[in-house]
């Protein structure tokens, strides 16, 4: 009886940790986007293309932000954790057009701005993982590091792609 209770408690701690990691990542990017006068929209990581040709589109996008972690966890029986769930899009606010940028006025979001917004999420998670490790929440710290590692891989719309295309030095 006690072993089943401990397994459930461990599962609950992992689930709360993952939700907290996602919440920290989303809030930090939303705050950074607000600082750069833009809005940000998060969604599940999707796969829309399967090749390099223009006709290589999938009719209905696959939610690989859910499928890949689930499949890898089943195949490796929980030894390999892949935590890459979300992708985001940044849109300029109308107040951005009124901001003076030297001799120019523009309302575009540059790749550099997107890279800075994405790096805020990564940096905040690294900070909280160190804080969690110091405070004794080793499971949370480990999952945060896994999330940062998998999100920094430049695939699809993950944070690593946005940072790499915005600034190779920042990547």
C-alpha cells in the first residue's frame, strides 16, 4: 500500500513541476514581449511540413509537442525525458509603430527582438532551476534543465530556433 502511495506522490510532484516550468516559461516570455511592445501567443509545438518542397505540407498539423514526449517516455520506459512542448509567435502592438527608432519609425518585430524574448524564458528557467536545487527541489531543478536543453535544440518553432536565427552569439 505504501509503495503505491509513494508512486502516486512522485507522479504528482513531477506533474506539478512540469506545470510550474511551463507557467514560468510562459510568464517570463509574456513579460519580455510586453517590454518590447509586442504580444506573444503560445501553442502546442506542431509539425506542418515533412519536406523541403512547397507541396510537402500535412493537411492537419500534428501536435508533436505532445506525441514526441509521450512516445519517447514509453519507448525508454521513463529513462529519457523529452520536455519540448510549446512554440510561440510574436506580434507587434500598435504602440510599437509610434516608438522612435532613430531616424526610422517601424512596427516590425525583428529576429533579434524575438531571440531576446525567447532567451528570457530560457534564462528565467535556468535561474529557477538553480534556485530549486539550492532549496532542495531536485526533481524540479532536473526537469527545468531538461526543458531548457530540449527547447534549445533548433527544431521547428522551439526557442532554440528563434534564438539561433536572431543571434548566433546569443545562441
